[in-house]
C-alpha cells in the first residue's frame, strides 16, 4: 500500500525528475500512435524500393536483348546478379544503421520495435523479411498468404502481417 502510494505520488510530484527522450525512445505510450507512418507512405516506400530494383535491372536486361548473343546474355546475367547483390547490401547496411531501406529513407519512414526501440538487422531480416518470402513461395498457398500479409494493414494497428510476426512497426522518421 505504501509503495503504491509512493509511486502514485511520484507521478504527480512536481519535484520529480522530468521524463525525457533519449535516442528516440518514447516519452509515453502514445508516442507510437502519433508517429505511425500512414498507409500511403508505407505503400510509397515499397513502391520506391521496387522502382529502384527496376531501375537497376531493366537497363541490363535491355542490353541483353539488344546484343542478342549468348555470351552477352551470360555477361548480362552476371552483371544483373551482382547489381542486385549490391542493392541488397546497400539496403541491409541502411537498415542496420537506421531501420530504413532506400524507399523508406525517401519517404521519411523507418522500422522500429513496437515499444519504440531500435529494430535490429537480425530481427528485420530473419523475422520480418524471410518468413513472408518463404511462406509466399508455397505453391497454391503463397498467393493468399501474400494477400493476407498486406490486407491486415487496413486494421486499426496499420501493421502488415510481417510487422506482427517481427513485433515491428513503421513510423515517421524525424529528419
């Protein structure tokens, strides 16, 4: 009883240490609600990530069709694979540093844990990205799973299925 009163008194005590934000940590539980990225910004980030991949791959594929030779196709395939690997590495480095892919950076959003703390690269890759890629690759079930992954964003939480699996959320990125 005494401890409960003491903690209640601390909340209303004007002499108590003020609450502050450190490294983007939330001040209160409503922080995430105020900072959630809109569905439009999330869609824009995904669209921009796809556009960046498209911009990397299409010129190489156009060169292959222009040359029309087998050796040219082999070279273009190798260059395409290397370009995609480079793009994946750039995105992984960005996600490790700031929780942002190229598209998320352009849209001003980032991935964090549901408590507002930083999402580790391990969590992003092994819980957020890979499970959905594997599930979506299952014959006959992959399509409905992929659809369900994105349909649940229309719930009140504004979180896709991959966010729920990884305990992450996409928020507005300050600056």
